[in-house]
C-alpha cells in the first residue's frame, strides 16, 4: 500500500463536495488485484491505522478524482477549431473527410496516442468516445488505452446512409463488426464497449433495429449517440422517422434507451423527452463548448433538474473547443446563467465539478467505481496545484471557502494546474 498526504476533494451522494484540508489517501490492491482507494480522510485520524506505509507528502496540493469526459470523438482530435456555419456543414466540410483517413490502422493508432496524451495532460482519466465507422479505429484506441491501464469506453460508429464514401458502412457488416468488437474488447482489463449509432439520420431502420437487438443481447455494454443538438438536424430526423413522437423517441422505438445509454447534447427537449430520459435511466452528455461554438443552443438545466434525469459534462472534441475540464465547466456556468428559458439558474462550483466527476460516473453506471475518492473506487486521481500560475496562486490564496477555491480553479485553471495524474495507483 501507499499513502498520499495532501488536501482531499471528494463528493457525497447528494453531489455536494467534501474537502479535507490535511488529508490522507491510502491506495492498495482490491479484491481483483487492481489498485483501489483503501481509505480517505483526515491525516491525523487515519495515519495510525497504517503503520509502516510509505507516505508521499504533497504540501499545498489537492488530490481530486480524475475527470470523466462523457462524450468525445477521438478521431476529431485534429478537427478541433475548424470554422463552420453550423453542425451539418461542419460534418460535411471537416469531420467526414478527416474520419475517412481512419481506415488506416497506423494512422488511427497515431491519433489515438495524441488523443490520450491530451486527455491525461488535462486530468481526464475516463472517457466515453466515438471512433469512426472503421473497426480498426476501435482497435487503435483500445490498444493504446490498454497499454496505459486506462478505463476507456469506445465504439465503432454506425452510419449506413446519408454519409459520404469513406465513412459510410454496410448495414449487415456494420452489425457483425460491432458484435465482434464487443466480444474482443468489452470487459477486457478496464475497457468497455459502446454501441454507437452516429445519429438517427445517418442510420437506416434496419441498422437501428440491429443495434437495438445487440443492446438487448449484451445488456452491460453502453450505448451512445447524438440527439436534439441542432434544429436543422431535428427537422431532418423527423422527416426520416415521421411515426416517432420526437427525435429522442426514435431511439426508444428501436430499443436504444436504457441504463448505460448516453445521449450527447439533448438541447431541444420538451418535458416528455426529459421524462423519457428519466424513466429509462438514460443520461445526457452536456457539451457546452461545442454547443456554443457551433451555435446549436443551450442545455436546459432548469428542465433537467425539474424533471430529474441524469446528466454530466463532456468536451465533445472536435466540435468542442478544448480538452480542458476547467474550460468545459466554465462554459457550463455561462450556459446556466445566460442560456435558460427561465431566469435564476446558477450552477455552483461544487455542482459543476460533480458533473465532471462523480455525477458523470453515476450517468455511466460507474458510481463507486470511478469519479470519486472513496474506499473501493479505482485509484484514478489527479494532483492539482492551486499555485500553478501567478494569478491562480494569488486568487486561491484569498479564497474564503471551498466554493471560492473551486471556482477560482474553474475560471483560471488549465492543464498547468494538473501537476500529475495517477492511473490505477501509478503515475502516468
């Protein structure tokens, strides 16, 4: 076992933050041999329970759960920052041409390395990511994640229509490939598979039906897709599926809404949609930098809280503009203040941080596994330096309480504030 002495940031079941100014985090092997958190709490209260355990002292630092990115596209790493009039032109002009290159496994493997480097540099230790329609792209990200011991969830995109050559797949083959990839990667080490229709307009009814059948057969895999991001996209989806009550209900009609189903964006919802998310246990991946960048709209936090469905934060790179969770949390704060149909919504720093850690873990069905510093959680955590830059040091030194400390990091922090990242109990 090994101990770390520093301030500790963790989360209670209600989403509120807990902060131990002088804390001890003890890491050791769990029942399956993986490194887990064995104890977390006040240093003086705990240290006597672990005689002889080597302790790394980190004065002035904060240990926090590794961030979780609920929705990101690893093949779009090089698409980030590409200008466009909106979602659909952006896909046509940048995304699809670039994703066509991922038929080459060597190319995919090179991008996977850069992608994982960026995640870890920014303190992201778990991600749910889209690959491309090429099975090689899944192999590339899974192989690279396995080498680093990461908890990663990924899936081959399904898109058998309304897609250009190079990324469009064959209906039957795409389903065969998906099942083969599930069997190859799901549950191997810390890896998980996600059945991944790109979005309803890119999938035929036969492909969506097959995806739903696979979701029923493999009940512990994840499902991921996009929904209600852009008004033009919604109009298109409703034209293609006129019998559906709403865009979201298309996925329900094909058996694709359940626990472990994560839908990106979920902007243009009514209360029936929100209730469907709640009742099926599905969750929203809120992507504020992407929504602001592409002019898609604002996630309705008031509606989500009022109806009560799971949600968490996501970068959505490459539509999103940063891998940095601090930037994502700040953008979500703007959305909460300015983008609501009803005034008065203000997302506090503890809530914002929870959405990117323990709340995101709950959305994934991984509560108690990742996203928190609690006994039994896997030992993925980050070392934060609140003095990483002169201005951040000046601001955090004057923080009167936890909210001011966390908000200073959200507003002024970037990758420089992530002093180190621990994956499975080992420095990455």
